[in-house]
C-alpha cells in the first residue's frame, strides 16, 4: 500500500486515465474527486461489500424450503 500526504487541490495520478484530487478537508472527513475515462467503473467499497454483509446477516434457507423450490 502506498500512503501519501496531500493538501487541498493536490492530487495523484493512477495510470494514464485516473486522477484523484483532494477537494476539501474538514475536521473528520476528506472530499475527493476522481477523474476517469467513461469506461472506468468507480464504486465505494461499502457498495461492493454490502451483498456479502447482507448474506451473512440473513440465515440460510435450504432450497427445498424456499417458496416454489427455486434457488
């Protein structure tokens, strides 16, 4: 992992297509901007991890006990 210190309006470049810029720094949060080409998908980690957390929170129900017997 690369750890950097940046000030407001400073940024970093990832490859040819992605620039991450620090827009604002508040007491306990940082607002960042990400510039990337249209083909690059950008998602917050909590959106990626949410299905796995929901699956762990939901008890498993065997297929034969599900309505209609479908998965």
